[in-house]
C-alpha cells in the first residue's frame, strides 16, 4: 500500500465519519449542552460555570475504531470576561491527534436589568495539536520511499475566533476555526493542504412560557470548509421538562451533507449524500448532567449498520451569577 492509497483512505474515512477536521471534529457533542466545544465566545457566557467530559466510540468490537474524548472547562471571570480550556484525543485507525485549547472571551451586556438577557460575546481560542500516523504495522516488503515504518508525528498551533449573541430566548453563534494557514508534513505536501479553515454558524430559539414545566428548542448548525468547499447542515429539536430535582430533556438531530458522492450500483451511477440521525437523552440532577447520544448513518453505502455511541458527563458550579436569567434560554441558563 503506497502513500497515495493511504491518504485517500484517510480522506474517505474523515469525510464519512462526521465532517472530520484538524483539531476537534464537529460531531454532535454541542447538542448535549456543550456549545463551548464549538464556539469560543461561549466561554463564561452561561449563568453558571461548566465542566464537560465526552466519550464517543464506534464499533466496540473493532480495534482502532473511530473514537474521540474531550474534557472542557469554562467559567466567568469578573463582570465581563470568560475563560476556558479544552483537551482532546481523537483516533481513527492509523491516524490520531491530541491537543488542547485555551480561550478568552469578552461579554458585553446591553440589558437594563441583570435579570434580562441581552448579551454580545467575543471569543478567541489558541490551540496546539499533535497529529500522528502509525506506520509500524505497514508492509515494507513493497518498497515505497515515503513510508518509513515508524510513528510519524507533527505538531502545529492554530487559532479559532467567534462571536455569540444571546437575547432572551434567542441565541446565535458564528465561529471561524483554524484561521491560520499551517504547513504540515505528516503525509506529503502533494496531498495535504495548508488551509484547514472552517466556518460554523448556529442559531436556536426556545419556545415556552417562562416558569412552565415544558419548553422546546429548535436549532440549526451550518458548517463550510473553505479549501474543499464541503458543507453540511444540522437541523435539531429538543424538549425540556422541569422536575423537582432538575430537568429531563431529549431531542433529535438530523445532519445532511450538501455535497454528494457518486457510486456504482449494478450498471447505474447513483449519488448519495452523507446523512446522520442523532437522538439524545439527558438529565440534569441538581448540578450534575448526564447525556447519551447515538448517531446513525443512513443511506445505501456504509460500512455496517452500527453507529456512534456518545456519553456526556457534566457539572455546573456557581460563578458569574447567583440566579439564572429570566428566560428559558437553555444556551446560558
């Protein structure tokens, strides 16, 4: 197997399994009350400080199956500042990446009352990523000068920047990830672009009367990769039920790539677009959070019928505000 074949396989797997990217892949982690993982401007934006731990895994019976773990923390610092930190480990077959981000955010409150929410936020994250390609198990009998049969490794830093606007029950976010063009040498300059830039836009609106036991939140996420011109959209819906001990919630996310791939079926050439359906169930018990997400890929062409399992554990602790805002606004309350 030569380096070109390896690169094509890696690119195919990255495209198939959730719009992968340099840094933290954009999966459905944010859907489990973890917006800071996508948008640096959400660091310290909530009425409470947050710790989130996620673990995502596919094909439990397969060695080196795609898996991702993240640990994030964000908190309010003073009246107008927020800080955050993220550590992650992402592995897919022979390729893996680990790294971390440090974030600073600035929040401007336009409300005349502290109970109302009208907040504009800006955030900047600086990250360091180490990518590895494990060639130790490659067959070296078919000589290829590019393959060294060792653990290839390269490190690089990049910057994410974003802005968020939260107004009562409405929230919107825009983030540019991997702003700086970075040359890497993990595979070959012939197959690797120095442009890993990606644009994310998301918006949500909470529906329900404040103080009522039920509320609902439709939301959308759009993402676009500059170099490859790939794009995808998530359409989401969540329902919340207030309880004496906290909150029960659940929802479903539908992701569809706007770019199709052609494949041959018999004598016909067909087109298929990447599609995921991801239901989520969660509970807030006092200050603790637990959520389970399952992502199922639809379509005729896929490796097997199994999907991604993801668990999110969280803890909300005091800081910034003693009381929640006078709105449903699940992005910050």
